[in-house]
C-alpha cells in the first residue's frame, strides 16, 4: 500500500478514538430526551444522527450515482471502441483483399460487416464495387441503391450507380445520372467531363475527346478558373495534334500541316508535331520541305527520333548517299555531335560499309564507352569483318555495361518501354513523352545534346479516378 493509505488509516483510527472519548465525556448529554411532540421524545444522539444523515445522504447518493453512470459510460465506450476497432480492422482487410483481386474473400468479409453496420457508407460503397467486379451486377446495383437512399447527395455513390447501370446494360439511365452530377454538383461535374474525355482518349475517339474538352474549357471559363484553364492547355495541345493526325488519315495534308505548324509555334519542342509536319510535306509531294522540317526539329530538340526518320526516308527512297550527306552536314554544324556520329556509324553498318562504320564509331569511343548499345554495334561490325576475337571482346564489354541488343524507347512519364518510337504513350496517354531510353545507355541526356522536352496531357488511371471520386462528401 502507498504511504497515504497508511496515513488515512491512522487518521481514521484517531478520529474513532477521539469520537469515543467525546461520547464518554458527553454521554449524559447525548442520552437526554429530545422532544418531538407532546409525549413523544427520542434520545438527543438519535436526533443528531438523523439530522446528519439527512444532510449527508442526498449529496453522497448523487455523487455515487454520478460515479456509477460515468463508470458505466466509460465501460460502454471502451467496448464500443474495441468493437469499432475490430470492424475497422476487418474493413481494411476486406479492402486489401479487393485490391489484391481476391474478390470472393472481400465480398464475404464485407457482407459480415454490413450485417453488423448496415448503414456504413464505405462498406456499402466497397461491397457494391466488389459485387460488380464479380459479375453480380444486379446485386451491386441493389447495394448502391440502398446506399443512395441513406446518402442521397453522395457524388461517389452516384458515380458507382452510373457504373452499375452501365454494367446491367441500361446506358441511358447511367447517362442521366452523370448528367445529374453535371447539373447538381458543378465542381464534381468537371470530374465527370474529364473522365468522359479520358475514356474517349483511351479509346482513340478523338472527336468525342475534343468535344468533352471544349465542354471542360467552357465550364472553367464560366467559373473564372484561370489556373484550371492553364492546366488544361497541355491536353488541348495533344488533342489538337490528334486532330491534325486525323486530317492526315483523311488525306488532307495541307490542313494538317497548318495545325502542326501552329503547334510548333506555341511549343517548338513538341517532337510528334515536328515529325508529322514532315509527313504532311511528303504527302504534298514536297520531300525537300519534309527533310528540312526534320533537320530543324533535330536542331531544336536534339531528339534522335528526327535522325531516325531522316535515315528511314532516304533508305526508303533508295538514296543512302543523301542520308550520309545529311548526317555529315548536321555534324559540321553541331557543337555536340556524339549522337550524330553514332547514327552515322550505325547507318554505315546498315549499308554494309563496315570500314567506314568502324572508323566513325571508334572515333567517339571515349565519350560512348559507358553505352552498351555502342559496344554491341561494334561487336556486330567486327563479327561481319570476321574478327571473332574482337567481336567477342565487344560483346563482353556490352554485357558488363548492362547491355541491350537494340535501341530502346521509353515513356518519360510512366516508364513503359517500346521497341519503336511513338508520338504518344499508350499506357499513360502522354504526348511527347517517348524518346530514346538514355537510362539504359548509362549516359546523361545532356552528354548527347538531347533537350529536356515538355510532356503533354496523360489521362488518369482508373485507380486515380477512383481516388478522386471518393473525395466527395457523403451528403
């Protein structure tokens, strides 16, 4: 026991002894009769005891009752906290199962949770999603309908209901729900329009994507959101580019060229626009202008994509000498000529001019020694010249440099890799993002004279869209 307990007991004993002493001194007084009425009396000590208890019992009783209530409330809160902690833990487990693709386990756990918390918003929302992904679209629709009655102004639930109606084949109802979001929730309505635009972009429906994009721009102008308009400019540039590509596909190169030139005036570093401008010139039977566009594009950006296109054009035209001359001319007028000399050496190799290829490539060996592709190409050249030992040495060096067997391209945004260049990443939807994968070459882009290019307008992934939707209030 603590010392204050001993002190309390000691003081209690002293009080009892003192009271006993006072009782003995005043015994005769305490037993005197106390008249309650004529002929009715009680001892004085009894009267004093009754008065004492009458004054003490009410506050003591109130204090005891309050203490009992507080203790009961605390016990209930602790029990509820344990129960909620257990429920929240199970909900997190169900969410993990869902994200891991274990839909049956997630559905079973969420069903148990709804039996205990039938009105829990997050559980209802998640359970409907899991059911829809399992193929139980009618059940998913019923769950989200029940949730929408409890939370009638939840935008995220409206999104899910629209998905449910799409899944059961009632596209018109889904469209009406999305239009309601646009009408009743303007800020979230922008998210709906962006989502529709991104779906159209992912499907390659550029006319629909442009229409949705114009709707977004009009809404932002109505609200005076200049920052939002500025952020949408990158997507606007990309969609304008796609409009130009569509014109090329419809054999309207003159109109397409106007669009590509306009894009390059606004952003000179947009590589796809530079490439496609040259293609438009070719369709207009103006190859000299096309080659000039590609040369100027390389001078602006340092992108090897232009060099590749120039080389391919001359090879297709059966004019390899002109390809060699073009590269030599660029080398003569470029300060950082490493990439140009590499392409020239590779072109010589492509044309079976092995001595010339070896001479050019070995001349830049000190600057490209860390490049596995460089050593692989030298190995191929020596192998073609029947220098097997020299070829083996280069291949071994290539392996030591974490080598690759061919030039690779990758998206600078999401990292997706491609065997050939493309104007737009099919994975994240970004324009102007695919370029030579310098990372594999163990070189810095600046070492090759490659300019850091701007990237335009990738669309959101489904998970990002879903996270954005669930930020809406429950209503």
